[in-house]
C-alpha cells in the first residue's frame, strides 16, 4: 500500500514538473500573430477610407475599389483551405496573396498616369488579392495558435494575436493621419513576407495532423519542439483522446468519407454541433452589430463636441482620422492588453462578454443622454451680442441669411479675420452664447478681452459636456475592444470538432466580414438621416437584446472546447 501511494505521489510530482518550452511557444505565437498585425493594419486602412466619404454611392464604389468583397470571399474559402490543406499552408497562401497584391499596387508607381483604366484595374486587383489574404489569415491565425498551445495558456496566447491586431490599426492610422493611399496598404506586404519566411520552417498543426491518417510521426516531431521529452507522450495521448472524444460523443458522430461536404453534413447531424455553429456565427455577427465600427461616422462628432474640432475646413480630413486613431487605434490596442490580463486572471469568457456589454451599454446610454440634453455641438452666436454690444461684428455674419444657425465653429471658419467671443451667461443646460467679431491686427479682439471674455480662434469648447462625452465614448470603446472584439474569435477557434473546425470557423468569419460591410453602410445611412443620437439609441436597444441572448444561450464551454477538454484529459492520464 505504501509503495502504491509513493508511486501515485511520484506520478503527481512528474505531472507538476512537466512544463512546455515556454520560449519556443511564445516565439511560435509571435510569428503567427503577425497575421493579426496585418489584419489590424487592413482594418485601419478600410476605416480610414470609408470615414471621409460623404455619399452612399462613394461608399459602394469604395467597397469594390478597396477590395472589401475579397475579404468575404477569402474568409469563406479559408475555411475549406484550412480543413483540406492544413493551417500552416493556409497561412502561407494568405501571405503569398497579400505580398502579390502589395507588389501589384507598387507597380502603379511605374505605370503612366494616362492609362487610367489600366491603373484602376491593377489597383482593384491588388486590393482584392490583399483583402482575400486578410480574409484567410483573420480566421487561421487564432486557429493555428489554439491547436498547439498548452491548455492553461491557450486563451492568453490567442489574445496576443489581437494585441497585434490593435497595434496594426494604431500603426496605420498614426502614419496615415492626413491621407490614405494605396501605397500605404501595400506596406502590409512586408510583414506578410516576413511571416511567410518564418512559417516555412514551422510544423503543421498537431490537431489537424492527427485528424489525418499516418501523420503521427509529424505530430511527435512537432511536440518535441515545444515540450520537454518526458511530456511528449502525455501530450500525444491527450491529442488522440481529444480527437476520439469528438468522434465518439453521445450522438455517435461519424465522419464517413473524405469529402468535406460529407463531413459537414455529418457534423450538422449533431444537435450540440449545430448549437455551437449557430452560437459561434451569431457571436461574430453581433460583434459588428453593436461594435465600434457602427460609430465610424459618429466619433468625429463626439470629438467636435468636446472642443477638438479644427478651425480650418481644410483640416477636416486630418481631424476625422485623428479622432478615429484615438478610439479605433489606441483604445483597441489597450483593449487587447486588458483582455489578456483578464484571461490571465482566469475570468470566464462568458463573464467577460456579459460584463463588457454592460459597460458598453452604460457608455452608449451616457452618450445618448448627453446628445439629448445638448443637441448643439458648440456654443451659439447671439445676434444681439454681435450687433448691439459690439461694433466690430464679423462681416460674413452680418451678410449671411442663416445667421440664426451660426455657432462658434461656423464663426471661426467664416473668415481668417473672425473669431468667437464667448458670453458670460449660461442657460439651464450650461449652454452659453457669444458674439462673432473681427480680430485686431494682433489676431485678438480687444473689445472682447476688455470685457473679461474668452477669445477663440482655433478650437471651440463645449462647456460642461466636453469631458463626459469623451469619458462615455472611451468606456464604450475600451469595453468593446477588451472583450467582444476578441472573445468570439477565441471561441470559434476552439469550439468546433477538428474535422470541420476550419470550415465552420471560416463560415463564422465570413459572417463577420459581411456584417462589417453591412454595418458600415447602415451606419452611414442612419447617421446622415437620423444623426448620432439615432445610432446611439439603436445600439442601446441592440445591447439589451444581446445581453439577454448571451445570458440565455452562451455557455462557458459550449460544445467541443479543446482548451478545457484537453486539460481534463491530461488530468485523467
């Protein structure tokens, strides 16, 4: 009895000391996460292109020109490529498409500008190739990471991919704050080429190899690279049992035949897998429905409301992209770090989703309230103050027919010699009114400053609502970036059976790209017709429904979650 007890204790000690080679796993993760960097860089490119458009026809034209349809097709084809050719080859194919597309755009530098049709065709083809590669790599990078990572580190390592995603958005928007060109997106070919070179020496995903016949030796070689020798056998047994559990579950699921469509049909016959697929695809769609992309055309208004609007209309495009940089770039990058910290702290994915939606709801309700109580974005120009109390009223203001609609921003944009003199009296909402005056030779109106008033020629401030509107916007953006933007990708890279994980994950990614395009078009339409307030109220209503749906249908470990299943199997060995 004592000897048996000693043997059990010795086996337990061995299990505790069996640790993966962390440095190799992190290296693998960083290289694969270059795909997330390129993905984010492309999203930054799309957002920058769409945010400055002023009509629906331009958006539809830009959809074709920027190749966004290619991302949808790439994600759809990427699922089939992943299941038939493997995760590694899918990444290599995606990198090749991105690099070829980038090279095509660079060729535009050497083509005569008079060949407009040829330039347009080459530009469209180049963008289509890049977006197709992005569509493939967007769902393959988290999938590859999930299938070689240790169970306790799996979610954390996948979230690193989305830290790179946030960095990619930030880098593009920062370097291209004033204008967006095709040559800017062509730079995505550089990290794609780097990843292609590094991935050539990488092994194939062990889970995918085990789903094929006579590939066990390759799995062993892979495991020897990332685990200590004494742990390779245990990991191999765990992978085998995980595959066996997927095919010998309570529904007696059987993948007969090698045809991918037969496998999909067989998987669809299982109620649990159908539920996984519906939940995973719905999560990807919901991510866009209530996500930050719905506010592309509202965020500049939020920043103008806070007093950061430019005084010169020529700076509008720069201002729009700078405001997007803060929410889509900086806060997205910080959200990736926050998500990683929460996963390290063992927060459940379902709990993170639910809490993030609650915070998002608080942020968007705050924005709605502020826009309801203060429909104007800047302080109004008072006709009585401008014409009675001062004798140096701006000439443009006197001669205009719509003087009653003028505000601070209109005044400082009217002429380089005009400025806004803030009033000293405020209404019940804290709104003040001032005068639109002519500046003196030194650029200051002494008539205004002599009355101890503020003289404004650059940025119009909005009184008491400037800080609350920024805080509400930041809460919404950070909450979304820290959970809802990342968790659906993590779940779809793990929950499906190995035989159809690529095609089902690719379908969910396709739904994400389609909803991304739909939301951009609807957001533009609703912003132009109903204004930002209508968008905020619509998102608030959607968040109420989504929070109820997640609480009711999304389980912590729905279906085949290899992160927990493999952990349980290891403990049983």
